[in-house]
């Protein structure tokens, strides 16, 4: 059984030394120590080790780990000092002890004067790292040897990254707890999303929610939130989720959109308990319209569109409002249903209250003629119900108990309830949540369609679009999208979010698994005088921190490619570090040649520049890189704005580069990191000779990209 080490990140003294030693043990003996980070002030321990059936805590832990490591002898006097006086945040006490340590380190690289750091260095470094006064200590010129020694140790990944390791584990804990709270419907703590909402009338085993997309375009990120929230509450109450296509407008709907929606929902792991269409119920909805007319609750109106809009806005009664039931039935069942010349002039309106303060109640249109054949019912119908009429009907008859929809529908909630009451249908509860709004982004399908039609973008899956397919094509992962929705929750607070919020979440998902590769742009040839006579290939890990990602081929040759920008930054002769190779003394000659002489024994810590490079062989791969800017230039488009005035027509930026030979084994949709450049997704694989691999930049949550456009 492996040992288990628990580190408390909220302890006054964080046991970095215990953590580092455990990680070193795992490097030499993989899986020897399971490391658990907790983030709890209420827990009094600093660290705890469970080993061979015994439990050690706090100051007992480190000596036991030294025994497990089996390499080096612990200076017990130093260890006692580290756990007593060096933990204090008092300059007078620290000064006295640090002066002794500073003197001891004079002319020593490490505490025991060895060729590398040992258990005593880790012991001392860990305690000082945990002391909040360490920043001031490092700046104190009286402790120059400590400062040198401390900074030197920070360069070793096991030590220097220990703080980041704990921080990341704490973030993982918070994310896991957030997801757990969401799954269990627990009340939020602090900034966490609150899922403990008042869902009226909700009973375990009886809740039925629905996601009713209109197949008139691709799902966008706002639809993703609605779908995921409806799924969450159905699962939480052990109920059902219905997927229903609101296909009542044949002029805008296509099977292409329907299939796309089904694909996107599957990718998001959203599976309804049933799939239906509003068109399944056209006959029944028609019967309810007849019922409304017969009961004097609806009338046919041939008022032109502009006049009707003006009358509704000013609360003016329509001249057709008092038509007889018989006249309305004749127009509806004969003229409108058959789309006669007279019928095409008419629509059917609900007779509610033309003077209502809530303008959605001012006799809304509930049926209108449309001669476009329907993609499911063909030419059977020549008039169709509006969303506001058919939605409450179908919700009620399909058994929906809770209609979750965005706050933009809030004014229409009264209309929804009126329809149910007018037709004596079962009550359906409504819960409003805030829609997702992002800066410099439009989510209106009508406006997105316009941009597609006008060629502002290539299609609905364009990587600049906020559609699910668009952001996926840009490199967004499903996990990041789901985590984002969970973090937002069903709040009713409407805010304009920066895109960096969700892209930062995405980076956390892809960074641990994205293979590392090399891309050189604007290359300069550097001839390595003592490089291999013939190219040599070595296997190196694709990800230095995750061996599971696999290995890649790296070619070493006498002729290599380095970016011009990097060469221009060098002195005439300067020692640099070529990543995954070693140090090299690079010389820039007057005739423009650049040469190098390897110094593989050189100290990489002493070089200013760590450069990426590629072997200048036939294996190098030509690529194209595309970066993007926002389609909208204004953070938030107001109602008074003409949105077309804020369209950015210059949003795509292309450049070329040379990548390593491993790129040829990748497939479309693969995500990687080009070292020193950022994250990219492969969008296109060459189909014929002369084609290039095309990569899109993936935003990493920063306001300014390392590559390309500064945003």
C-alpha cells in the first residue's frame, strides 16, 4: 500500500518541505506516496503521513519521509530550528538565526556543500517558503548568500513549482466542490453559484423540464446554458427532460439546423427522455384556436403590420376587435386555413387587453399565414401558430411542470399564464434565469443569419461566432463550457461577461493534456558547427508533466531554424539555451550568416534566452496560423444603436510557419501548444500536394494574446 501524505494549504505554516520530499520520492519510486491537499482552516494539522499502518503528524512527518527517500542524512538541529524560530514572523528572532545560516552558506552552493540540493536544503527552503516575511528577507543585502541559495533552489521544478502545485490542487478542490454543490443543489458559499433556488411546486420524481430550440439556426452559447440548466434541474429532482423542436416558422427552419442541434446536444452529453416537435401537435393547437374563437377570446384581424404595431404601442383598439364569432370562424377556417387572397391579409389575435400596461398582453398575434412548405408537414398547413400561443399548450399537454427560460421572456410570463387559463389547461410553473451575455457579441439568430448571408463570416460554425459549433471549432472544450454554466448557475442577475472568463476555464482543461510542439515563424538558418554529421532522431515526451500524452520525434541536425525575432535580440556572440538540446554559443556574422557552437555542459540557468528551434530537414511541415478579433467593436449594443454600425470587417489574420514533423500525424480538431506561442487547434489537414495544415489560435483567458492580435 502506498503512503498517504496530507498537506493543509490553510495551515499557518504550510509544509512545503514535506510536499517537495514526497514528490521527489515519487520521481524515483513512482506511486510511493499519494499526495492529498486540503484547504480548510478548521483542520488543525499542518501535515499528516499515513505509512505502514502508522500515522505521523506535523513535525514527525519530514524525518519519516527522509527514511523513505533513503538518500541523505537529516541535520536534526537544523530541523528543530526550522520548526521553531524560523516559523516566527519576528524580524529580531529571524535576523539572529538567518545570520548564522547566511554565514554557513558562504562559499557553499548547497547546505551540505554537495553537487545538488539534499534533504537539509529542502527542510530549510520549505520553512522559509512558508514564512510571509521571506520576500523582505530576499531583498535584505545582509542575507545575500541566503538569497542566492534560495533563488537557486527555486529553479528546480520540484521546489519552485510546489506553491503552484498546492494552489492548483486548491482550485481543483473548489471546482469539485462547486460541481458537487450544483449536483446536490446546495446553497452557495461565498462567490459560488447558487442552485438552491425556489423552484415552485417542485417535487422529487415529478419535475419535468423542457428545452425547446427553434431549428432556425445553430445553437449558441446561450442555448447551451439553457439546455444544461434544464438538464440539471431534471436530474436534481429525479424527473424528466423533454427535448422539443419549436418548428412553427417554415420560412426560417431547416433540417440542417435540426441535425446540428441534435449533434451539439449529444456532444454536451444532454439526452432528453423524449424528443418531440411542436408540429406533432398542429391539429390539437388548431382545435384550441377554434375554442378560443368560439369563446370570444380571439379574433381575425387584417390590419397591416405597421398600423398594428403602432396601435399596440399606443394601446389603441383594433377596428376588427368586435367581429362576431361566426365571421371570425369563417375567416379562420376557410380563408386563413386555405391561404386565400383574403386569408393572406389576416392573422388571428388573442383578445386580452389592448390597453394593458404590460404590452405583451395587448392582443398578441397567435396565428399567421405562411405559404412556405414545412420541412416535416409539407404543404398540409398554410397557417402556423406563434411561439407564444403554442408553447404553453404543448408544455401543458406534454407534462412539463417547470418552464425554465431567460429573463428576456419575463414580460411574456403573464401572457403565458393567460393562455393556459383561457384554454383551461394544466398550470405550468415558470422560472426565469439570466441569459448569457458577452462583450462585443451578438446572440440574436436574426443578426447572426445576416452576417452569414452578407459574408461577414463563412458560416454558422465560423470560429468567430458564439455558436456552440463556432466556439468548439475555435478550441473550446465541452468540459469548460459545462463548468462555466455550473459556475454561473440559474442566477437572475444579468451581466456582460468578458470572454476571457470562459477561455481561462478552457485553458485549465487543455493545459494538462495538450502536447507540446514547436513552430518557427520567419525562420533564420543557424549552422551548428559541431552538430551531428547526419540528422539524429530522439524520442522526447510530448508533455514534460504528463507522460500519458505520449512521445514525439525530435530531429537534431547541423542546420536548424530559429525565429528571426529571437536572433535579432542576441548580441553578436551570445550563449543561449536551445530547448530540449542544451546551451549553444551563437555568432552573428557580418555577411548575414548565423552559426553556433554547442556547449552542452553549459549552465542553462545562466543564459538569458531559452529558444525554440527546428531541424532544417525535409521533415519540417508548412503550416498556416489564423488568429481572430471580435466581430463587434462595441462592448454592449444598446437598443438605440444601429448594430450594423459596429461590425468589424477586419477580424481574420493569417501568418505562416514551419512546424515539427509530428504535426503530420495529427487529425482535425486536435489541440496542442506551440511552445512560447500558445494553444492552437488544427482546423484543416492537407487534402492534396501544396496544401497546408491550418491552425486556429485558442484564447487562453488573457487580455493580450502572446501571438497575433492584441485584444
